[in-house]
C-alpha cells in the first residue's frame, strides 16, 4: 500500500467570513498542491474541507499520515469522537449536532482502508509554507 503524507490548513477572515483551504500531498519525491476558496464559511469548515479534498484526490486506498493544526480535526480522530458521533446519530456527547457531519461521513469514514495519523505540525516546513498561502486565499 502506498504511503502518502498530507499537510492541510484552512482559515477564514472573520468567523464566519471569506475563507480558504490548502493541502499538500506527498508521495516519494512527488507532490501535489490543492487549494480553494469560499466567500462565506467558518474556520472549522475550511480545516475540514482541506482534509476532505486531499483525501478525495487519492486514486486508490493508501496509508495516510495527515498533518493539521486544527484541534477540531485532530481531536475528532485521536480521541475517537467521530466513532461516538456516528453511533449517536451525529450528535456530540452533550446532544448537540456535530459541526459539518457530512464532511466526516462522506469522506473520512469511507476511507476505512486508510490508516490515518493526525497531529499538529508546528515543526514541519511544509506546514509553515501553507499557512500564509491559506490566509492569502481567504482574503482574495
């Protein structure tokens, strides 16, 4: 199985407000950059969109190491919130609706053959490159 490294970021100017997202996919010496813009969105939605678009770009099941600075996205996986949300009909432990449930349901769960690692990336040079890029996209 191919091992892919993905770096993602999302941001918006105001929350809600105009926002952008970006992802860098790396396989061996090959890399691909993806980005997008929404005129009215939230920060969490842009963080999630970056990861969704990166995973959707994969052409086959892969072992994925996904790096993000989004506490929301990290905790959803590392603390296994996503599995509890699914079991609870996309509600949090406090019975509130999960933010952006369609994104989690349609992409991450379907990628069941992918192994995912999610962590902060403050020491990653790829992460440092993407943050100014995302802020620029949000302001366009």
